[in-house]
C-alpha cells in the first residue's frame, strides 16, 4: 500500500489521501458503524472538509453544511474547555428526539461525526466509535 | 488545510472572507449565492444574531468544475467582523487555503480596515502563518456609494493604507450591486488552486 504523505505549507498540514487509504477508511465506517445501525457517519478535518462518509441510505443530510458546522462547533467547544481550564471535554454529544449526533476527535487534525437514531445506546456507540477511530488512526499512521 | 481525495478525484479548499464589521463579507456571499444558484446544491448556512450581524460564520459550498482532471469544490466562509468576536474569527480562519480581505471604502471606516488587516495577520500567526504564506485578494467594497455622494476613500488611498507592503491583487467592488464580486472570487480561486498545485500536486 502506498503511504500517504503530508506537505507542510507554512505550518499546518495539508493532506492527500490515496485510494487504498480511503477505501480502508470507508470499510471501517461501513463495517464498524453503519452495519451497527448508525444512520450516517463522516470523517472530516478541522477546517470542515469531508474526507470520507458513509450512510445507511435513510438520512438525506446536507453533509457539507453539517461538516462545516461540526468543525465550527467542535472548535468553539474546545475553546470553551480551555477557558475553564480543561484540556478538552471527553464527551461531545447532542441528543435529539429522533436523531442524535456524536463527535469524536481523531489525532490532532480530524473529527469523526456520527448521526444515529434512538435504537442505539450512547454507551455502545461510544465503544464502537473508539474502536473505529483507533483503526482509522492506524490507517492514517497518525 | 485542503483535502485532495484521489479516490473520488476531488479537491476541497477553504476560502475565507475577512474584514471589518459591516464591510460586506456576508453580502459578497449572498450575491454569489444568488448569481450561481443553479450550481449550488445546498442552502447558504448563516449563523446570525437577532440584529442580522454574523455571529459565527456564513458558509457556501460551490462546485466549480474540473481543474487538471480534479473536481474542485470550494468552501466559502465569512468571519464575524465585529471586534468582540475574535475567538470565533480565529476558529473560522483555521485551515484557510485562500483569503479575501473585504475593506470598507467609507472614509469613516479607514481605521477599522487597518485594524482588521492587523488582526488578520495576528490570527494567522496563531497558526504559524503570515500574510505572505496564504493567497490573498483585497476587495475595496461599497464603490457604488460614490454615486450617492457619500465620502469614500480613493482606491489609491486604500492601496496605500492596506496594500503597499502586501502588493496583492485588488478590486474596487460593490457587493450590494455586483460589480467585481465574481471577479474577486475568481481571482482568489485561481490563486488558491495555483498555491495548492505548487504545494501538493
């Protein structure tokens, strides 16, 4: 498998993902989360760009807007954490009547956003998200 | 932080409209949204306060077609211009691949323009970047107000205040009426793609 490479442009990193990595990441999202009953899951960077996304076909979300808002929301919450003297909050989760959304940081630069319905418990989802983020971090070698 | 997806053959890049409050950043995006409505599949996202001022950001994704075989998707953002929202401004700036600085041509806004440009440089520095590292285009907005007899800074004066060291491409424009709004966007997209090509491809 070809390794991905990172190019430094004046500090923060830009990323290029090759086909093998993206296929491997999508497999993890599909097998570990969508097959578990998650409605929609996407991997984004902290700038709000989408790297990979998978869904069960039920949700027709505007994922580009969701990604931009999720990155903004995560950034805002992280800054709030620092203002009260916390490094970061360990649980980032919004519960709705039908749908809920869960955020998980992956390495320093990425976020895994999961949208799921009432059938899944938060605890089980967190366990599975933790497994999936471990596998994706290994694929990204970060 | 641009993303190049070799599987889908897609490039995503982030362009941020920066500048002082009430300068016309949101109006730029609104004009683009109206003009290219048929090409934009989603609604423009805005997070505003009750007073119709930008609280967090506006967001508008545009697909601009293929460049060198890649589908290019540009994400346009605005920052909140008001001084008190510096923390959110910094968050929106994160990962910006290109910047449009929207200056207000009104004579009374001269100081705010200069302070906002200084603030941009300070906020880029928190990401270990300088104005020289990121493609930037300057837009001197509200040129249409000249016809209404409102005192405006001349383009030469604006260049001297804001662009004497940067020497970035600049446009006199009217976000309200449309002149040079699209040209500004096209210029920053071309510069951003050039910069990404140099650095990534």
